[in-house]
C-alpha cells in the first residue's frame, strides 16, 4: 500500500496523534518517541556496511544504483543548455553500452522544469515503467526562508510546468524552536499545492537537512513529522550543508519508514542526498535498505540517491566489470 488517498491524511494524523496537529499535540507525540541510541545506531550502520545483498550480483547492484539516481544540477549558473545535457546523460548514461539503464529522474530548479520536460520528450514518465521523471526543488530551496505564500506558489508553478516530484525543504528554524504545528502545516499545504489539474498529485519529498538538526533524536522526530504531514519521501539533505547524507542517518530514517509501514501499511520513500560519490558507498546504502525495510524498497518510487557525481563512478566500475578490468577490492562483498 502506497500513499495515494491524500484526503485521508489529516484524519490519519489526528487519529495517530490523538488530537489536532498543533504544537502541543505534536510535541507530546514526537517527544514520546523512544530516544535514539547513537552508539547502537552507529554500530548497526557499520555492520550493515559490511553485509552482502543476498541472491544478487555485482552487475545487478550497479545497474540498480543507476536506476535509483536523481541526476542533479542545482547551481545558480544552470542554463537550459546545461539541463539539456543533463537529460541526455540521464537517457543514455553510457554511450558505449546500449544496455546501460536510465536514471530515475533529473532534479533541477523550478524554472528549469520546462526545459527538462521538453528535452525528455516521449521519455518523460514513470521510472518504474522505464521513463525518467522530472523533480524540482521548491519552497525557497535550500534555505526555506520565504513566506508560505511564496513556497506554495513556487511549488504550484513547478507542478504546472510538468514536474512529477517536488523536493521541499522544511523550516529548520521553526522545527528547532519547537514550532512543530507550523512545520506540519507547511508540509501539508505544500502537498496540496502538488495537486495537478486532473486531480492527481506530484510526489512530495520532504528534505529534513539533517546536518542542521544536530541530534539523531531530532532527525527521528522530523522524519515522523514529515510523514504525518503527508510527505511521500523523506530526504536527508539539500546537498548544500555538511554533513549531508550519512549511513547512520539514512538507517535511522529507514527505521522510521519501517515502523510507519508496520503501523499503517503505507510505504514511504527515503532519499539520501549529498556526499554519496562512489559505487562502494552506494552499495552500502543498498545493503542497508535491503536489510532494514526489504529489497522491495529498492525501486524508484521508494528509494533514490540524490547525486551529481555518483553516476560517473558507477559507470566506471560497470565498464571495468564488463571489460574484465575489475578488481573486487573496490566493492562491498555481494553474493
């Protein structure tokens, strides 16, 4: 079961919270969650990084990483030409090998969405069905410092231009100040702004910016808050703040998703973003997903890598494997 019936979300949140999602109710719920054992989390992440993915192969792992990448350009100097080049790379990552899969999505600023949609042409579509999605960062990315009206307009404009996915940022200042109701309300309203003319919704990824949340307990609370408010994905980082994605933080977010699924039957996605540059590291994330929530999460509508440079290393390792110039020392062991 995936999150498809938006109109049920407020009722679901009220039911789980035991009251309206205001500061008091949310504080009681979020601070009632079990605290995170930081040492234990680090040990689990380290252990998972050395495990193998059962019944799979190195070649499968590399192809699956490619299929889960949001190929990203988020620079002030982005141009339509740069976006067209990004789309060309997304559609044909390795010109020397026609068997190389496509990435899941291209991720751009909202004003670049029309150029990405046009460049994709007929290939614009659901990555679970072989297409490539367009993801747009919104809500005053990366700072989140704008009025709600501007955030909603930013989101609605990107969706109207053809964005399939919206990557929003939470107001970290409000969250850290304990204004949980404000953060909840903004996420819920941004989700409403993801509504298309035909009544369907663009997928909403909620960026927590975990590097600014300072503690694992805050990451856990923000993850639960984002899901309660209607997020389809929880995402670690903008990639503009260090530390960005880390294996322990991603493991913690996967555990929240696992617990949510156990409680509700709904499957929520996870997207680590920023700092994942090598195949070796990406495979550790695949292992962590498989061992925490199950291999069924290793598909584009439930897991993504936010990356700009990871693809190049995966292609290099894939070519080494294909041509016989591969050394197993570069990889986590995969059975």
